[in-house]
C-alpha cells in the first residue's frame, strides 16, 4: 500500500503512539503545518521576504523547514546564531535584529557571516563605527500599540521624531544604514498599526534619502500576525489586505521584509500532558498533569495566551474539573471551571496552538523537565520522520 505523504501527528491514535514512544510530556511539532503557515503568509504578503523570528520556538526542525521553503531567519541572540550556524544555514539568509547587543554578540554574528543588524539609539550605532564595510544597519522605529497583547514598542525603538537625528549620527560615523524596521506588537487584532507604521516609515525613508543619509531602501515590517487560540481572529489574507494596499504604494526600489514568529509556529504544535493523579476538592475533580505553568503552559503567564485544552478520551458525561500543573506552587493551575469527562492517571490532555512562546519559555522549576519536542514530517516526502529533542 502506498503510504500517505504525511501523517497527521495530531490524530489521537498518533498522539498515543508518540507518547508510548517518547513519553510525556511532549510537544508534537508538525513541520507540515509549519510549511502550510509559511505558504499562507507568503501568499498573503507576496514580494515580502519572510524572516522567521526564532524566539517563539527556536527548534532546528522549524529552522530547516523555513529554509527549505526558501525563507529567511531573524536572529536576536548569540544562542540563536549558534543554533543556525550548527545547522549549516547560509548567513546571507539571516539578519540580526536585537537593538541592544554586546560587542561579543556582534563579533559572533559577524564571524558567522551576518551583515545586517538593528540599532535604535546613538550608543548602539557607535558600536558599528569601526565596522564600516562589514555591517549595515536597519534603524528600529517605535510605534506604540497599546491594544496589542504584547506591545513591543515600549522597550525598543527610536521615536519617529528622533529618527533623522539618529540617521545623521550614523552618517557622520560612516555607518551604512539600509533602512528602517518596526515591530508593533504580537498577536494584534488587525493591521491598522502596521499600516500606520509603514506609512510613517515610508515618509522617513524618503526624507533620509533626500538628505543622502544612506541607501534607505529596506523596510522591515516586523511580526505580530495573529493566530487562533479558540477566539476568532482575522484570516491572514484578510488581515494583510490593508498591508498589501499600503505596500503597493511604496516606491519600487524599497525591499520589504517581515519577521513573523508566532504565525509560523503557533498552530504547528500541540502539547501533550498526562494525568499524574487526581483528587476531588469542593465538588470539582482536580487533575494533576505532568506539564503546567512552569513548563509548556508558561505562555499563559509570559505571553498572556490561553490554550484550548481537551482530553484525548471523550465521553458523554462531563463533570466540573480543574487542570493543574505538577509543581508544588499554587499558581500552577492551567484551567479551572472546565467540564471534562472523568479522567484517571495516565489519561492524556492535549493543548492546541502551543507552538509559540510555550516550550521556549518553559522552566524546570521543581525539577520537572521541559517537555520533549518531537518534530514530525520534517522533510517533504518522508512520511513520518521523527526527531526528538529532550531537555537541552
Ligand atoms: C518577537 C519578535 C518577533 C516575532 O514576533 P511575533 O509576534 O511572534 O510574530 C519579530 N521580530 C522581533 C524583533 C521580535 O522581538
């Protein structure tokens, strides 16, 4: 019999099989879903180079899948540079976008072959003064997004009003500036902020070129593209429609890049945890899982996310239930007031949309190891190839 091209690792039977093979807790990462996300975003933003930001899920299988799709990478730390270097990624496919770097971080990225960096203040620009000919900059501009779940313009970015002065500092030092970047926030509801930022940057690019402050022919529109956590969000084509219209008004010489993170990996992984034990407390069943808020569900604290959770076992009868993590801390509760079938030790719980900002921010508090990541469908055509990554 001909094997299906890809197995769906999120099917219950497959989830059970992977838990038998790799144990629990697991994070099952489906590279085919990474591909689907990547292609959907590429279709929604044609002519935009997509640099996957490693931060939400710095896993080799995601990096390799994005590269095999013809994508690019957005690196922010020396650890991320080391990871892609080890994987043999061509450095021309990478940019380094952390606005604040130590000299050693810059040296390490340069040694790998990265040539594009980001700065948002004069001190950081000065770190590149002796690197003329080796590195060029994007200047990061700040556009506040109080509505975003995570407003990423509070901590980084130069005010639009101060941008030309910063560009003059760079020009005076002989530091080449190729363009501008921004990141309006993560999991934003619509593209209003992106469009506002894009239009403000288009104007700044024009002014900086007129002053001959650099080539100013690149615009990096950041990330922030939303995914479905059980609450409806705009489909990516619709989300990007106003962005496409704004991009079409840019001069043809401007090369546009984006730095999607969550959108590429969020829907591509599920978390699987097992019931370790249970107790009845005040009329509720409490189920204690082997993963929780200090582990893969850490995004519920750091990323303000809520993952849709469901037991793998189904039944008609449902009882008021609580899902708790394994640690001795009382905040380690994943979800309360759920109606769940009665579970017992060993039953599996699946959390959806757990690819982004979950495992990446998990701790090993109380010595509960991070979930094992199992990457499936890693290369097109090889059916169900699996690679497990244990705790680092
Ligand atoms: C975190 C981050 C991203 C990815 O953002 P998402 O909202 O996950 O798409 C992109 N660029 C920079 C600079 C970031 O810090």
